[in-house]
C-alpha cells in the first residue's frame, strides 16, 4: 500500500497538481485508516513526512543541478566571445570597484560605530551660544547649519564638577589631544598623544591587547608616569615586540613606562586622528601642550564623552549639565549671570565619535559618491547595450531552441545566468581595485592632512558589493533577456543575425542607451573640466616668493626641555649649523611654514589711523635673520631683519604693501611706528619701528587674498613653541636631508626633526583636495567617455552588419563610398547630439552644487562645457568611423550574393 502511495505521490508532484490541502487531507485519511492499529498511525504520518522530505530534497537537488548546468553553459558561451566578455567585465569592475571603495570609506567615517562597549549609549558633551562661558577654549569647534558656533572643550575643574554632580551618566570621560616628543632608544620623533582620565578605557569598555590600560590610580598627582601605545605606534616604532610592555621611553624629556598596547581596531574618540599614545590626564601641563592647565577654571581644553545610565534621556542629562554650569557661573562674580544664560550644553550622538571629521569629509565624500555612482550607471548602461547587441547576434540560436520546444522563461533564465556570471566576475575584479581606490579617496577627503580610519573590506563591504552585482545583473540584464527572446521564428531561422533593420526594437533601445551614456559622460567630463581649471588657476598663482630650491623642516625644542633664552639659543645654533652644510646658500626660520594653512593674527595700534574699537587687525609672522632674502621676497625699501635684531635691541618690523596701503595711505612707512596690542594708551615696550617694506606674499593659503602682514624678529618675541626652518639650496633640496638630520642630532639628539619636505611639496599638499578631485573625476570622466565609445561602436558595428545587404544595393546603384561613410557617421552623430542635448543642461544644473569647491571660474564656465562636448564628439566620431569605414568597403556583388 505504501509503495503505491509513494508512486502516486511522485506522479502527482511531477505534474505539479498536488496542493497543500490535498496533502493534509491525504495524510489525515491515512492516519484514520491506521488508527485502530495503534502505532500504525504514527508510522503512516512518518512515512508521509518522509515522502515530503524526499520530494523537497529532490526539488532542491534539481534546482541546484539546473543552476550549475546554466552556469556551465553561460561560461562556455562567454568564453566563445572573449572581446565581449573582457569589455563587460572590465567596465563592471571599474564601476563596482569604485562604488565598493567609496562605500568602505563612507562606512568607516560616517556609518560605523566606535569599537567600544555599547556605543549607542555614548554622548559627546558640547556647548553652544553667542557668548562663551570661558575666556579661553580650544579643541573641537564647529558650527551649526544656521551659523551658531559649537565648542567641545571645558575647563578641567568644570569636568570634575560634572563628575561629582551629574548622576545621569554612569561614566564621564575626559580627554584632550596633544603633541609630544618621544625618545625611544636611538630614535627621536614627534607623536600625537591623547591625555585621558583614569576611567577612559574602562568607561569605553576597551581592554588592552597586551599589558593593561590607564586606571584611576595612574591619573593622580605623584603617580609614576605611564603610557598606553596604539597598535599602529607599536607596529611602526616598536617593531611589534612583546617586550615593549614595561619598556621606558622619554616623553618631552621625562621617563614614561609603557604599560599596555591598545587594540588594533581602537583608534581613539576622534575618527581619522588616531593618537599614538594615551597618557594620564594628571600629566597635563607637564607633558604635551603647556597651555593645558588643570588649575585654571577659565581655560577650556578638556573634551568630554559620557555614557548615559539605563533609562536616562539625553534631555535629562543635558539639564543636569546645565544646572551645574549655571551654579558655577553664579558662584563666579567675574562671569556673571549674563554669560551663563547666553549658552547651553548640548549632547551629540557619540556612537561614531567626534563629529569633526564627518563635517570635514562629508562634502568631498558626497561628490565622490555621486561620481562613482554615475560611473557604475554608465557601466551598467554599456552592459545592457552589449547584451542587446549580443542577443541580436544569437537570434538564430534562440530561434532554434524555441522551435524545438524550449520555453521562453527557460531562455530568460539562461540569459540572466550569463548576466549574473558577468556581474560576479566584475565584482570579483572590482574588489581587487577597491583597496587602492579607498586609499585614494581618503586622500581626497582629507585634503592636506591624511585621514586614518579603519576602511577595510569587511563583511559589510562584501555584502554591499554582492548587492550591487545582483542589482546590476537583474536590472540591466532582465530587459535584454526579455527583448532577445521575443523572436519571430521564421525570419530568424532564415536570416539569422542579418535582416531588415528599419523599426528594429533592439536598435531603438540601443540608440536610447547610447544617448544616455553620452549624457552621463558629458556630465562627468564637464565636472572634470571645472576641477582641472580650478587646479590650473590655483597652481598658476604667484605666491610672492621663490618656492623652488627651498627645503623646510620643523623643530620644537620646547618639547625637549628648552625654554626662554635657551630655546632661542638652540634655534640660532641650529640655523648656523645647517647654514654651514655644503650646498646650502642661506638659512632662516619662521614660526610657521608659508602656505601651510596656519596663520597668526594680532591687533595693533597705528598712530593716526582711525581703527574700529581702537585696533587694526594684521597677520604676524615671527621670522629669523635674512628671512626675505632667503625666501626670495623682494624688498622694496629699507632693510631685512638681521642678527642685530635681538632681545635688548629696539623692536623692529617689516611690513608688506597691503599694510602700507591700508594704514599709511601708500606713503613711505620706513621709520614710522605702531604698537602691538590695542588701546588708547599703548605701553612703550610694545612700540615697533618699521625698518623695511616688502612686496606682498601669500601667507596661509593660495586661495586667500593677501592681508596686511608684519614680519617680526622671533628673537624679540616671547617664543615658547616650535619653528620651521627654511634652507635655500644650490642642489635638489632633499639631497641634504640626511646632513640636516645629522647636524641637528650633533647639537642635541633628543630634539627630533619633523615634516621635512620641499616648499613646492608643501604647496602641493595644500592643493591636495583640488589635485585629487581633478585626477579622480577626470579619470572617471575619460573612462565614461571610453565606455560610451565602446557602446557606440558596438551599436554601429551591429547596424552595419544588419544593413550589409542594403549597403551593397546602394553601392551597386551608384552610391559613393563617401556617401555610405557619411550615412553611418550621421546616424552616430545624431545619437551624440541627443545625448549632448540632455547632458549639457543637466550638467549646468548639477555643477552648481560644487561651486564652492571651484576657484577662479563659475559653475557655468563655457570653456569646460565646450571642451566636454567637443571631446565627446571626437570620441564618438572615432568610435563610429571604424564601422563606417568597414561599411564603405562592402563588396556589392558579395552582399547581393548573400541576399
């Protein structure tokens, strides 16, 4: 009985006529028949379930078998058309790889949470308002969309008040970025440090990879100085040695013991910054930035992140913070109630860390995301066009398979399998391109400063790539599959891949796709033209000094224990020592490097000048002897600063043309005076005599206009930080880099040399964003144009093949070969014209979104759009000329004989 039942069940399943209700009814009747036999009923139910399971296994096996058969057939068919396969895979690899790279960067910067315990509970504590509750503040500063400033630093005393009086947080963690000098063995270098409170690691839930982390016992006065090193620092400077834990290094001249190594994935609270060392907050003011003073209640430098207690809202926590701040403000008569009421504490989501990098990198990432999305769309459009042309070439094959009984859905499944295989191969190759592209994108987003994030290809990136490949295969493979299987059997079996062309649906769709490719390519090329012209405009700016043959490097003796006159003496000894190196023509120094993005503003009082609020704002540069002569800034009158301009000599300065134009109405400034600072009664010791006038020179950025600038001798100032040395050389500047290192080490091996580069390289670094935008967008624009050319070539080659008989008849009736060529070229140019008609207006509308990133041109720059259109016409003409030339060479007798 059960054997007959099994056979009947299989027969019904093969015919696909058995419904689920019939299965249940059959099982019920079998169970009732065996009910009197006791255990027989359970055996009956068990046999039915076995039948069902067997059928499911057979269906799964057959589905897998069919899939592998389709996949194997697809691989064979693609291998027969290597040109088509290579072009399709390469175009998809570029589009998918670029999108995977941009996704991994966006995911690391904008989407990923910090690798800490329950990051969703973290909140960044900031304050906002027009009037500041503190006189001095530094750290995380930005603005809201409405222009209201947001500041993220507090005095250390205020942080302690928060810890003691705001119970809404289970942990309040303080930290502050700093920069230190490290001497480890025979090596000395600068390192980025993070001063952290004792609960920093425990509050975040981060454990040490080796050793231990900073604890509250380490963060107290009198404790032994300790440090936790990052994995990156451990790898680069300590050689991944396990014995590094317990080793003593010297930080800013003080011995510090390494107690632990941070996990590789933990890069700190600031995404993109990645500190090298984590030091206890008790070392603030002793190591690192000397300005950090834990005892000054009006210096705000501590940044705070808190972990909310379960069941506590952000509003309740912000109210608790505000109550403490109002109380402390009211207790301080210097601040008063007005300042306390002019600001308010705000809690930002801290799951991803400090938002500063996101605010900086988001505009660049959005532009790049749009560019790579367009490239992928162009690649997919090209794939759809190639699949359409391939489907027409396989008309006879498809017609034969349909005529012998193959179903249309069976053929569609086979064609989709081929599309999936192409997309899979393209995605695999794209993954290989994604890693270098992600590094390139990080350079674009960071501009002059590198961004250090953990942008690797994890399971999220792989899932994104798989999803893109699947959508690409289905979206741009389904329409060609449907179109290819709509075949009229009799003409297809008779004519194969040739036959009448007029009104061909495939050709109409291909023309639309080509016009779309041209439009998208024009958009990319126009954007690339704008970025290239911006870069050219910036590169052609005269900075006002001679950047060639100039070597620059930084030295900060204050981090190695030098201060006051000893610090000035150290810098003079270094200047004299490096000036004596063979090949050095002149040596000087300045507080900051020119065109480095840094500047120093100060207020001055100019006698006889009616300044607002009694002061005039100028840019101030502290420089060494013979600065103008070494940098090549022309001196128009007076003299340069020299060795005689020291501490006990009268204070002197050199001013630029803009200074004289603004404050002296263009008159001779030599011998005139001004006062540093502001006020109606300036102090005599702040008097400065002008001894020279120089031409205008760029100070901070090439983009910025020249402002009134004063050059003061650093020997006559209260210098407390590092200096940038400038060496004018008679040979390639980097050829003496080793000699400079040795010269400084001979003076003091504990004083490291940092950021050694040429001045030209320094300028190129400040143009990093513009340079990379021009390169990336330009490269993708050229790739898009090539893809459009490939698509146009494929369509026209297919059209020529289809019209071989027609062309033969035209030639037999007396048409010239030039007429045939023009007929093909004219059809191509019509498609290009349609694409330009859509692409140029779209580009005019969309390029306004990048107008802020441009310099010296408008978003509707005619030259960029004309160049983009002309390039597309030239590329299209070349792509169409090959099929046109082939059409003109058709032998009329051979074509008619084929007919």
